[in-house]
């Protein structure tokens, strides 16, 4: 499922994929410029989730995971280059 999602994101131009011919095989994904343009959208969606989704629901975990994912992408994209 993860591989399928990553391939779709690559097909849509949101991530780039680099395959290293090593043993064991290794693949790295990174956001393209088009993908980085979505970061503000993800950030606002996360803020909305924290504001409007009640903390007692299971959805809290999804919003938190989304927020952590966005922060991870942001820092890996802009501070690791």
C-alpha cells in the first residue's frame, strides 16, 4: 500500500524517486517543487483539525499524525538540503 501511494505521488509529480542499485536495495523519495507547494495546505489542514476535531475522538490521533508528518516533511525538505 505504501509503495502504491508513493508511486502515485511520483506519477503526479509530487515526489521524486531515486533508486540505488545496492544490496539491500535502497530507494529515496523527496518532495518536488510541486509537492513543496502543498506544504502550506497541509499545515492549514492540520491547524483546522486541531481546532475543530474534538480531542476525545479517535480522529485526534489522525490529526496529530498528519501534523507530525507535515512537520517532518517541512524540516526534511528545507533544512536537510
